C-alpha cells in the first residue's frame, strides 16, 4: 500500500471553503460529506482530516496530520498557549482569509489608544497573543477569556475593551465599537512540523507545494497581448507590470510586432491607457489559470 499524506483543514467555517478551493485548484479531486472526519482525495495519495481550526496546529505537531491549513492567528495563539512546546511552523503563506487581530473599544468612550488600557479589562478569545502584546508593551490590564461573541463584552460590562479578529470592521461598527490598534496581521498559512518526511511523503509534499505556489502566483497574474510599432517596444516593456522580457513576434512585412508577456501583478485600466498612449493597439488581458516552473 502506498503512503498517503494527511492534511488537516477546517471542517466548516470561514476558512473551510477557501481551503477546499485552494486544494481543488491544485487539481485534487475530493468530496466533503457532512459529518465525515476524513475525505479521501481520489486522484492523489492525500487524505484531508476535517477538524476545528483550533486543533490544526497540535495535530501537525503530534504527527496526527502531516500538514495543516489554518489562520496564522490560530497558529500563533496555539503555540503561545502551549508554552512554545508545539512543533508547528509556517511552511508558506496562502494568501486568503486575510484579517487582523485588533484592540477595539466603544467608539466614543474612554479608551481611544493602547495607553488607555492600563488597569482595564479586555475580553478576547486570544489570551496568548493578547498576553504577549500586553507584556511587551508593559501594559497592566486583565485579559478576560471568552469562547465567542467577544464584541458583546463591553455592552454587558464584562470588559472595557476587546481584542478580536477584524476584516471589514462591519461587526465592530454594528456593536458601536472602533479598532484603535492592530496587534497581529493574519492570513491562512500552510503548517508543517520541523520533522522531515519519511519515505514517499516527501515526494507527495514536493508535488503539492509546487502546485500551491503555482496557484498563488497565478492568482494576480495576467497574460497581456498587444500589437505595437517595433520602435515602441522598449517603452512598452518598461510599463508592463511585473513582467520579464516579453515575447516579440514580427507581424508580416509591416513594422508592427505582437508583444506577449506574463504580468505577475494586477493590470489596471490606467496601465492599459498608458500602453495605448505609447502606441500599443489591440490590447488583450487574459487570466492565467495555472503556472508551473
Ligand atoms: P471552528 O469551529 O473551526 O473553531 P471558528 O469559529 O474558530 O471555527 P471561523 O469564524 O470559522 O472560526 O474563522 C476561522 C478563521 O478564519 C479565523 O481564525 C481567521 O483566520 C479567519 N477569519 C476570521 N474572520 C475572518 C474574516 N472576517 N474574513 C476572512 N477570514 C477570517
Ligand atoms: Zn476555532
């Protein structure tokens, strides 16, 4: 029997769908059935362990899973609350589920900055990260640990402020709160232990991460095609965003050439207008689905 690489992913929640989408873009075929703890990938020696996000770092640390996908916020918290005994490291950043762990308080209240926290109570589900921040900044405040609904704490007098995840700020605003300090910026990360893979797992891992890197790189990448007078090519090459030397193809006997390039950065309308003013015509911007090498 061949070995299978086991990846722990969030079963259900704000990370789950994007984690599944990333793995599907890597070409993995699987289906998630309600209640199942394990999903078998049909076309690769990989199994998905479907769990709560908070458990992912320790599953990777103990070897119950070979890899994990979780928010950096959860990884940092679990490592800190384990007393740094956990062997779970960031292998690479995955570029989705971006959010920040912020301090927030009543938009019109007494607490408007970190300096106002002295002697107050802060509600959070992240006692590890908050505790480290308070210690490093020499702030004497009490952290009140909650399991959820942290944004309600100030209105029911459990705490004076909160330390919670923020992405758009809409939840804070709906509760009359405003963020005044960011203590951690987070995105989804691939988690791995420091141990080396034994046997066939290394090759399965190598193939998977080269696909993940390809998916991440192709996310913002575009393929640009345009026609231009040969003399305009140096100027045009300079403004193609994040591209190596473009491919130049002569067009018959005319002094026109076709220019084609992979742009690894977002291509804006302004860039296209710029290209046009330098003599480019018939400009096409195409999405790139996959990249390798
Ligand atoms: P579980 O039941 O697995 O413990 P949970 O309730 O702890 O789930 P979710 O609310 O699903 O967690 O959030 C999971 C992760 O998604 C967070 O730890 C964070 O990394 C990320 N996240 C949180 N809020 C947002 C957001 N508004 N936008 C994008 N990603 C977010
Ligand atoms: Zn959780």
